[in-house]
C-alpha cells in the first residue's frame, strides 16, 4: 500500500490515543470540522466560519492565508526507508500528519502537502534529530531556512510530557519533535549550514581519522601475524607501516625468501623503493639475517598469504592518507580563519584544520565558550541536590571533537610554556594523564573560542600577561 495517497488527509481527530487531542490555535478544544481534508482542517483552525458574516463565508483558503499568515511547526521522525511528519499550528493543534518514503517521490509528496496547506517554506520551522541525511539537503534546496536539530536524548526525555507510560511510535515522536520546537524554541539554536569549504574540510578530517584508525587496526594484526611465524621482519625497518617495509613484506612474505637474499639484492630493493636512509642498510640487513625463532613450514604456509594481503592493504591505506593530508592542506590555506588556528601551539597540519572544521563558520552557533566545551566533552557534568554533589565524566558529546581537542592539548605541551605550567599544577589532582589532558583541553578551548570570536591570532606573551593579571589579588 502506498504511503502517500493522492489526497492527503488530516488525522488530528482520527489518531485516537496515538496523538494528543487537537487544540485550536484560538484556544480550547475544537469539535471535528466538516470533511477530512487538510484544507478543511486548516480553514477551521484558522477561522471560525460559523461566526463570519454570510457574505464572507465563501471566500477561499488562499485568501484567508493571505490575511492571517502563521508559523507552522514541522516535526520529522526520520529513518532509512521512510519518514513520519507532523504539522502543528502555533496553538499546538495538529494540522496534518503524513508518512512518506525516503525517495524523490516521497520528498515531493512532503512538498505537495506543505503547498496544499498554503504555507511557504520560509514559514515552516522544521525539527529533526539529524543533520546528516538527504532529506536535510532536500529541505535546504527547497528554501526551508529554519531548521532545528534536536538532540535525540531531548526528544526521548520529552515523551513523558505527553505519556507517563513511555509508549511511543514514529508518529508520536514526530509530534513530540514539532511540539518541543513550538514550546522550547527559545532554548534551541537554528542549524545554519556551513560553507562548502568548511564542509570539505570536515569531510577530509573525518576521512583521515578513519584511515588512521584502519591503519592502526591492520598494522596491529600484521604485527601479531609476523610475531607468530616471521619475527625477523619486525626488526628490519623502524616503521612497519612505511612504504619500504610494506613492499618488503609483499615481495618476501616468508622467512625462507628473506634468508635467500644477499646484501646486493637487498640494497637494490631499497634503491627501487627510494629508501631515504641508505647508510642504515647494512644494519637493517644484519637484523634481517640475525638468528630468530621461526615457525615450521606448515605455520608459514598458513600465514604467508594473509601477510602479503595485509601489507598490500596497508600500502594502499597509507597512500590514501598521504593524499588526503595534501588535499586537506590545500583546502585549509583557502579559509580566511586559517591563520587563527595555525597560530595555536601544537596545532599542526592535521589538528589546526580539524579544529577549524569543528568550529565552522557560524559564530552564533557557540554563544559562549562553555557551549564549545560541552560539545567537545572536555568539561565534566555536575549533579547537585541538597548536600549531595557529584562531578562525573561527560558521555553525551561529540567524541571525535573530544579526541581532537585532547590530542591538541597533548601536542601543546611541547610548544607552550603556559600549557606546561598548567599541566604541572593540575596533574597531581587528576586520576590519570587523560584526565589532566581533558582539563588542559578544556582551558584551551576557552582560549580558542575568544580568539575565534575576535578573529585574532594566538600570542603566548599576551596570554601569559592576562594569566598573571588575573592571578593578582584584587585591591
């Protein structure tokens, strides 16, 4: 059965216990209007036709909307295959409820419903639980400029405002999203899409971090395999993930193949791979020929093929990461805020663009430094009731942002005097190094937020002077 019939229907009075009762925007509960169409519901909700003079009762819906425009709140409960949408008026009454497929026809059906309601796209305030969906791109392209991304935990906790039992459905969740957007809009921040350059930076950073994790996972497995039957290969070159080491494993995946090598062949191989340290080759060859425990022929046969396969995969991943880093550097140079993030101590060619991608272009997105620290998860959560006070780790955050901020804090210890001073002061009071790095990252994000808002670069001398001034007792 199709989810979007040719004539949309209003179901405010037909949902039974699935949705709250429709209340009129003018106040109070309304009896059921004549007919079941969206047009009749909207006309009834906006005007009391019975109270109009007879000469005005035959005027159409479009003329009423021109005289009495209103905001419409659209809540969408999204999924991979279909979406449920609920339209509410400012009084919280249900105007329309539809279910449409995740397809071009389904998206157009949503547009047709909105058009039939006679509401412009700019008058719809849309609430969703994600910003990473093709539906969001479609809404942007159709002129929906008031999009609000609601945290899923906010929607989940708000269900109890309507049902104490906790029962819910996709349609009821869409209603909750729309109604929370209607009642709590002042506490929600509209989602402003970043520029194309920032979105490219964010995608490149995410790709590089994914490639790094994948390289680490494959290299760990390759290390375990070599330790099982071919430990000499782990000692030849200093870095197992270097192009020379991976090419060596692809060409000589067994101990017997490496033992048959002479130094001239080994030197020729290194020259073909453009090994950057030719003077180290005699020591590398000596480590390869040194006596090492090896497995029997059957063990070698079992693992040799997988070793060559992993070495090939790692070689491709390393090349892809190198290319992605070059593209990231090119994009980063084009952004006007690049100098701000490049001036940060310890923020190198990866962390500086990563921080820029997380901050974005819209300076209204983070009204204060605490909002950045909360999103990054560097500040703890404090719960207090009466005499009980509990400070604990923050789980609800952007974990990728927290990883980036913590790595920046670690790297800043090598370049910043203030960072080292703060580390020495806070480390004895922390449970671990990671805890202390989060504290340092929390302070750094506060500093970076001020620089980002003021569009100024970091100066260690100015920062130290401000810290000294704040440490002086007030007169």
